[in-house]
C-alpha cells in the first residue's frame, strides 16, 4: 500500500485499522467510472440564495430564492407574494435552477 501513488498512510484509530462495510464497498464500485475507476462528487443542484423557477403547482412559473433543503424531497423557497417575502415548501422535482446572467 505504501508504494501506491497518492497514498501516504492507512486510516487508523489508535492501533486499529478503520474498516468499511461490504455494502459501502459495493456502492463505491457501482458508482465508479468503468474506464478510470474515478468517482465524481455530486454538486447540490441548488445553492442558498440562488434563483429557482417553480415548474408545477399553484406557484407555477414564479421565481424565488432557494433558502435550504428540507429533507430529501422538499426545499424552502423565498417568494415575493403580495409585497411580502414568504417561505414556501416546494417538492424538489418541481424546481429548476435559473442560471445567473
């Protein structure tokens, strides 16, 4: 291991080497690029303060500011409604990031 390019040491806790479950190893293998073996880290689709457009529902076509993720399926969006900034919960599959100009 020590002669492997880029490896400086193994992860240990005191004298005990860290272990990884078979489930995690299999997940890593499934996500690896078949030719290079490399993994790409996924970037969150939305960033705090970024503009988003709502694609469906009662607020369809309105744009607001992404505030935060609320679990794995929803987000809090700040919308200007009737002259006030209002927090609205929206399913993630109904949001589209709007590119900055």
